């Protein structure tokens, strides 16, 4: 019976060892699986963050391109508007106010004005102001002792401001008064 008991003890011991091995194997495997899951989770979160950043960058780039193309188109419209105003002024000089063409151009100018204003552009008259390179582009200088030095005599294209900033600088003719320069230097 002792042999039987010893055999039973050996069998129990072997079963306990086998069970311990079985428990230790899955723990090692489950630890590896948990580590793999944690690594994949981390990788997923990083990819998700990268994708969110990518979407933000694409949106910013889209807005930048839209603003650029809109500015280009508005610049073209502003130039056409200015040229139409010059044509209208020539009609006025030649008493063409009653001409139907004059009235048609006047209507077109009003419509273009509405488009420009809808886009937040504000036109600012620069004639008589002092030249400021932030808002004006000097196309030409003209000696004129009757005007203050660096004052704007003529506007070739108008200044447009949007949100308080120069959107399109005015192209201008600037007075150059050498007498005033001499007085300042004295």
C-alpha cells in the first residue's frame, strides 16, 4: 500500500508539476500577447494622431490656396473696375453722360463694387496723402513745388484694405519737392 501511496504521491506531484507548467506557459504567452496588444495599441494611437495632424495640415493648405486664388481673382476684378472708372471719367469729360454706353458702364461698376465689398475690401483714396511704402507703390516721381514733398499727386490704381491690412497697395505718382527738401536740410 505504501508503494501505491508513493505512486499516487508521484502521480500527484507530476500532475502538479504539469499543471504548473501549463499555467506558466499560458502566462508567458499571455504576457507576450498583452505586450503585443499594447505595442499595437500604441502604434494605432500614433497613426491616429498622425492622421489627425495630416487632416489639419491639408485643411490649412486648402484654406491658403483658396485665399491665394481669391486674392488673385479679386486683384483682376479691382483692376477692371479701376479701368472702367477711367472710361466713365472720359465719358463725363466729353459730355457722354446721356450715352447708353455710359449708363451701362456705370451699372457694371456698381455691380463690381458690390462684389468687392462682399469680399471685405474697402477702397481708400490716397491722393493728397503722404507716401507710405506699406500702402503705396510709387510708379513715378514728379517734381512739383506746389505740393508737399512725398505727397501723392495721382493714383494709377487704388488702395484696398481688408481687415485693417493692406490687401492691394495703391500705385501712385509721388510729388518731389526739392525746395522743401532744401528747407528741411537747413
